[in-house]
């Protein structure tokens, strides 16, 4: 939420722990466009053979660091829509959606109720291509009265390795679940042992907040589900 200079000593130590594991490092926030030394951060991640960098931005990155969009080795995911209305789209940046491209630049669109209302009245064909990711909306918005829960087995698999476990740079700890960061995800020290356990599905457990979770759970590959179950956390 504010300009941040990433502590490069802390970053390098953390990346060294991740180095043996094939990992996508997703820079998200807040807003990574606010990181003052973002180029230094990305340059360092790119020195690791096993690590791929993804930047998730509200479009500020397009304005401040446009070179990111021209490097196909960097995945760039833009989530610039605040919401759809019946006749308009509320955006954070003054940009149109990203066109179809081979630069690994992606639109991220949440399928809110208003998304469907807008689509019924207006054309959105220019977003219907391989570089648009449509995501189910979830319970985090106060406007969405979602009560649907994924089956418990799916939540248990998610809990063993949520889609986005977080390395929190402010408190320099691992947070179990990005969806629970605001309301208190369980936290762990950043050590080599914990990172190894996390990446082999042995660190995280089914927490109290997973019992009541109403997030939409992304499907996993059969192979990953088997790995998670074999690791014994489900
Ligand atoms: S709270 Fe929900 S999204 Fe988070 S780890 Fe638990 S089941 Fe997964």
C-alpha cells in the first residue's frame, strides 16, 4: 500500500531456500508497481534456474515499468477492473484490456454478478482470447453474499498447499493462505526446513478458518492431488 524498497539480503536468502524447487514467484501486494527497486528484485529472481517471475498489478506496472510487458520470460497479470456496472466498467488505470499476445501478458477478470449484467448488454469479445483469465468471484467483497463452500476434501487439499502461500516482506514470515492475510493467516518462520516442508506439502495444515472458508478453490492436477495426499496432510 506504500512505496517499498525490498530488502535484497532478505530476498536473496529466501530465494536461496526456494532454489531447489521449481517455483513461480508471484509478486503481488498491495501493488508491486509501488516497489521502488522492482527491477533489482526481478533481475535477482531471474538468476535462479528454477524460478519464474509473475507480476500481478492493478496496471500501475504498465505505467511505471512498461518493460515488464515486453519480456516474455516475465508473466504479467493485470487485474485493473474494480467492477463492472450494467453500462460501464470501473477501472483503476486508464487502460483498455490487454490484447491477445505472445508476451505472457494476461487480463485477470473476476466474474462478479455485474460482469454478467454488462456482458448481456455490451460486447466484451475483445477479451475473449487466450490471454484472458476468468476467475470465479469469492466471498471477500462485502457486496457478494456468497455462501457456497467447496467440498471438505477440496478444502483439505487446498489447505495442504493453497494456491498462493505468501512470503510477507513486512513481517518476514511465511503466511499460510493469501485469502486470510487480512484476518489472520497462520504464520511460520522463513527457514530452509520450513520452505522445504512447504514445497513438499508437509508444512501446512487444515486450519480453523478452512472449516468456514467460502473461497472458490482452484482445481489441481491429479498428480498434485496424489502428491499432497501421499505427503500425509490430507
Ligand atoms: S482458508 Fe480456504 S483458500 Fe485458504 S487454505 Fe484454507 S481452504 Fe484454502
